[in-house]
C-alpha cells in the first residue's frame, strides 16, 4: 500500500491519445505548464503499449481517434490493470453521438469540447485528480476560465 502523503506529492501522469499532432502538442504544452507529466499515443494499439509503460492517472482520448469506436477503446483500457481505475476524458465535437450510459460504463468521466481550450482542460483534469484541485490556488493561468455556451 502506498503512503498517501507520498502519493499526493508525486506528479500525475496524463496520457493523451489522438492522431492529430497539433492537438497532442497543444495538450502536452497545457498539461506540462501546470505541472503534470505527460505521455502520448497516436492510436488505440500505441495507447495500450504506452499504458503499460507509463501507468497514467488519467487518459484524454480523442473521439475521432481512428476507425474504431472510441468507446471500444475505453472498454479495452478499463480492462487493463494499469488503467482500470483511471478516469477517461473524451475530446469531443459530437457529444450527441455518444450514449451517456454506455460512455459511463466504459469509464468516461467527462468530455472536453473541441477545439481544446486551456481553462476547460485544466478545470476538467483538476476535478478528476483531487491533488490538482487541492493545489488549484497555486496554478497561475494567463487568462481566466471561460465557459462554452452551446
């Protein structure tokens, strides 16, 4: 069993899975700016390999990942020891296409709208990783949080 004080001090690792290089680089920059470790993958098979190496605390998965259904990838991740409890955020531009109950059962904890905006991403990650939320006051963003009104 891990010492909870030690666990709360370590940096969380977040895996971003998207085939879009620009999106991966932007998310990596955003997450590293506020103190997270990052790992990246371009498709479902490389995501599974990366999961075994990096054991992420949270996964950000693009809805348009590849020809497979993104929820099938979520179910596959949920079956792995390294990510069975890790929350999954979906980068989505077509949330209406996903059945919320199936998404929840696949381990989806939330959605981040595309295009990705730093305040939205940091807020979503902070809500899912309590260590970050406790230290939220120490994060300095160059702009305030903004809400989408869709």
